[in-house]
């Protein structure tokens, strides 16, 4: 995509005016903790508080608003793991357009119920969004419904880019914007809008993208110079689990995005925990990757920095597991397995050693049954709260000093 083909600032401004009656102007929040970590002022753009819980309603509403009367009569069809689904469903409801949404079989229940609640017909099919995208496109060919791609369409890109204009209106001093990447709809819109606004203001702004290392299609695609499909692996950041960049999105990212980094699931879990504790916000894994990149040391400080918390739609059961995983990854929680001789007083001894080390016991399982156990042996499985990596090492050292053989179990 040449510079002349990029969406113009006027397109984003027109889209923003059209979205005013529909979307929320989400707040920004200063983070002292992340400022201390990065070494530059950090602002959080709380798009997790947007209607439907994510930025996706921006692109979906702009795209549907530009359909002709004839296209609206045919209805729309889409595929999504949840956030795009809710955005399309709400936009279709407000515009009186019939909507069908394909969603993966394992979609989080809150996203499924919300999509249905906005009046869309939901079809649960396949294990991944890619399956749904294929089936939705096939049904569009058969039935004539307008296929609403989640990211690879100019109207979607322009709608998502209105977030950048809003952010720069609220914080014109921002020099770096950190954005999560799945297929690339958000970052391509944000990059194009932010760079156009900055150019009009006679300055520059840096755009950094963040992907899950389990679905990192952009780094290899940028190296190859064209969109490349990668083999994805399961990740807690299901909202950005995309195997191939969108064609239009990739062209903009290659032209305008300054850097793309990746983060692990442990990084993301720690970020969600930090966001909950430090900002009192609930953010889904895909929406927390920007914070994860800062905490993991993947971002170089360069002036005031804004991180887009792009979504807050997380299943409470998933949140429970992610918080536990985040605590473990931060060295603040562990479950240990300790083989014990089957004689009185062993549990008391272990409890005393843990108390001396200052570890808070959360849960205990004491059993005589299990593979690999001797007939005169029992196993103690105990979950404890610790204060970090050093304290966790101290607890294990205390137990070993007492003659025990603790083994950390996966969380």
C-alpha cells in the first residue's frame, strides 16, 4: 500500500463524527507503577469500558453504517471469538439489519450470551475462528448476506482508527502508542490515524504492536515482506489468536508500524494481575498484551506512552485461572508436592517449617493413594502464598533443610 492509498485523516474524522451517537468516549488513566517500570509516563486507554466491552464496536458500526439499503436488506454475516461478534450484533440491532455470527465451540460464555442478547443468530462451529471465517464466507456466497470481515476491510480499519484520534485528543503529549495485534484491524487503524494526526500537527508518534508468541504471524510476515500463515498454538489470549495477517492490515503495518514484539502467556497473566491490582480494571488476555510487553521489558522508553487496553470480555472462570497463573508466574503462589514417611507428626513439622518461612497456607491435600508411592509413604500436596521469587526460594530451602523433598507442581 502506497502512502497515497492510506486512509486520510479526513476519513477518520468523518467516521468519528458518525460514531459519536453510538460509542463511549472511554477514559484514560495514568499508571504510576508502569511509569516506574518503563521509565517514562504511561497512560492506559480504557477501551475495556467501551460498549460491548471492546474497540470492535467502532469498526463494526462504521462498516455497517456504510452499507446500501439493498445490502442491509440481505443481512450480514460474520465470524468471531467474541468481541467482533458483539460489535456486529449491536451495530446490526441498532440499524435494523439481520445478523448471523459464527463462533468457535469453545467461545467464552459471556461473549456468547452477549452476542445472542444483541439479537444475532449464533452458529457454534469449529475449534478456531478460521473455521468460522471460512463457513461464514461460504454462507455469504450461498445466501447473499454481506460478509463482515473482522479486520481486513478499509471501513473496519477506519472505524478502529477513531480510537487513536480520541486518545490524542485526550493526551496530545503521547509519543508512543502500544497496541495488541491479532489480524491487524486495530493497529492498522490506530497507526494510520495517529500518524496522520501527528503529521498534521507537525510531529511524530511511534507505534508498537504486540502479539502473543503463540500466534505471532506479523514478525515472520514482515521479515518475508508479505502476509504469511503460521501454525498457532493454544493461548489465553484467544482474542488475538489469528494465523495470518489481513492483506490490507499488513500493508499498513509494514508502512507505518515502528516495531512488533511478542509476549508469553506467563507475561500476559502477570499483566492481568497487575492491571487488576494497580488500576482496578478487568481486562481480557488479548487486551492486556501491551501492559505485558512493558512488564516483560520488551518496550524501550521514548516519551509519554499510551497503552490501549482493548477489551474487557473475560469469562469469570478463565479470570480465576489466569489470576492463579499470574500469581504463580510472579512467584506469589505455588503448589508443592512433598512425599512423607507415613508416621504421626509429619504434617505438623511441615506446617511449622512453612510458618517459620512466613508462607501462608491456602489449601492442603494429604493422601496415601497415587502412582509411584511406597506402601509406607504418603504425599502432601499443599498450596501456599508467597511474596515473590526470593521468598518462594526461601520456603523451598526451609523445607529441604527440614529433610523434605518438595516439588513444585504446574499451576
